[in-house]
C-alpha cells in the first residue's frame, strides 16, 4: 500500500491544521485569493455529524482535503449531499456541486447535491458519482469556485452568465512545493 501517510499537524496563519496537505491547500487558496474558512464548526447533515475541512463562503462549497476515503467518510459525504441546502445559481446544466475533495496529487473531484438518491449504495457513490472539477474564477466578481467545465458556465459566487461571453481561469496551484504544480493557464470561452 502506498499513499497512506501519517498526518503531521502543521501551523499556518495561526491555525493548526491536522495535516500538511490541509495547510498546503490553505496557502494555495490564499495565494489565489480564494476566501476560505477552516472547520468553522461541525454540523449535522441528517443524523451524521460531519466536520468538513474547509468552507468557501462565497461559492458556498464544502471542501474536504483527503487522500483516502474510508466507508465512514463516504457515509458522511452521502449525508451532506442529501441534506445540505440547495445553492443558488445552479440548474440542470450547472449542477449544484456542494462538496469537493482535494486529493494529494492536486486533482479535485466534486459531488453534486442530490446525487445520493440515484445511487443506493455507498460504494457506487464513492466510485461513480464523483466528477472532475476545476477551480475557476469569475472576471465579474473575482470570486472563485469549483466547477465542472463540461457543464454550462455560471459564476457560483455572483451568478454572472451574461451575453454568452464567458471568461474563466482555471488553475491547479502556483505554489512551488505544492504536490502537483499545474501551469497557470487562462481560457476564454467565447460563444
Ligand atoms: Zn462572479
């Protein structure tokens, strides 16, 4: 087995993160200008108490930083997806991606709210219901959110989606010591 490492508590900005990976993501978010909160408080989603690592207040998305998901984690994910309030600026073409997992290799996967009802077992949920997402920025409000670029583009912070002209930037991390250093790239989608 590889990829399972003991977590090392890491201090950043006066916060003690449970792992270096979590602190790395906090630094990554800061470098980009993504507003975040670290574990504001745990809460119940249905009957499951879940202390999610980060909350992004502008896009109203929960972010879990983790390499390996155990069955207990999947149960909590399922509970969140079932009970979390609907987010604005979502529709059939722009799914309500309520929870995102940041994995050590720098990839992001997201789960859409309500997806649980389509998968009746947790194993399927963990394996098949996730989708690749990217961290995107809005040129209108400079807000960041995790989105599926296969779907329609709509800012998840301000709802901007005007004129069919969308500009987005997509980024992994600009930090040199980050696990997966993507090139910063900007994409313009003109429709
Ligand atoms: Zn916006």
